[in-house]
C-alpha cells in the first residue's frame, strides 16, 4: 500500500502539488489518475517511486517512510513505475531489456520472462530484436513487460497510450486489463474516458489538487468530468 498524506511538492521554488491525499493498495484492481497536461500526475508517480522529495506531508510505502527508502528498495517492496519516457535501452535486445527489469535470481528471472511472454507473445517472437527497431506499440509493451519482470504488487503506468495509434492503443489497454486481474494497476492517462471505464477507483487531479475521488463509473457520470473531459 502506498499512502500520500497531505503532501506538498515543488520544483525549485514553484509548488506543483498542494496538500494532497491519495492511497493505492495491492487489492485495488485498477486505480486511474486522470487530469489535464501539467496537473502533476507524473510528479506524483515520481514521488511514490522515491525519485522526488516532498516539502510537507508523508509518503509511506507499505508502512515505511519513503524518505528512508531508495528507489530500488521501493521496487523490491512491490511498487514499479513505467515512466512516460519508457526508458528502454535501444541498442539492447528485447530479451536484454526484460532482464534489466528483473530484481531476482537467474532461475526466477527465466520464470518471470515466461510469464511476460504469455502476456505479450510478440516480445517472445522479437526477443532477439533491438528495442529501438520495434514499433511504438511494441516498445510500450516492452516497457510494461520490463516493469512486470520486477514482480510488482502495484504497477504504475504513466500514459501508456501516448503516441500510439488508436488501434494500437486498444490493444495496449486490453493487455493492461488482463494484467490488472493479477496485480493492481495505477493508470495515469489523458484518455479520460477509457481510463475511467476501466477503473475500480479514480482520482481527478487538476492544478496539483485532487478535485474528485470516486469509482470510475461515478467520475464518468459527474457533470464536471462530462463537461471538461468527455
Ligand atoms: N523537472 C521539472 N522541473 C520543473 N518543473 C517541472 C518539472 N517536471 C514537471 N514540472 C512542472 O510541474 C507541473 C506538473 O507536471 P507533471 O507532473 O509532468 O504533470 P502531468 O504529468 O500531469 O502532465 C507542471 O507545471 C510542470 O511544468
Ligand atoms: Mg505526465
């Protein structure tokens, strides 16, 4: 469970998150975090991953203060964040990229890779291909697959549909729905409609504040969301 309690976050002297509360547990299914560009969604994921400090409030990762943990401690505890940039190693093969995601011993690594190949058969077919030569959709699947290699209990995906054609986006979302049957997915999206339809719970973030928190369906039906996002 990741808990944000009354957090303020800034870059230099510019505050971007204000007194924000949020919680995601490993029993949540899909939690969507939606909101416009610049609202602070990616910043929140960086805070949860131990990559950016808070100015006030507390962040706990399975009951431990984030400030006492390194980013890799956080991954080991079960929170894995696939960033917007994907950060693949373009000169390395698909298989090598997947190996980089693993935090475990060799034999377990092979097992995890088999599981990832079951979710994304394309990655097995292309396992010896260089990551940079894959299509955008395939690279996104590789980034998610690499996240799965770390055996997350909560997998956070930052704008997985970004830059993908609609048809490819559909395929990626189907995969995410499948993954969410096994582990909690924290889905950050500007595709508000899609992300809310999939969500068990959802937060709407605007200008660094949570302005609504509800079930995915509840948010979809709210006048504010309908007017501003749909
Ligand atoms: N590295 C950074 N340095 C300075 N400001 C940043 C940085 N990253 C993000 N910001 C600012 O923080 C705010 C929130 O950004 P971000 O978390 O990326 O929003 P979102 O992911 O919702 O689009 C924006 O005003 C953005 O300009
Ligand atoms: Mg972002």
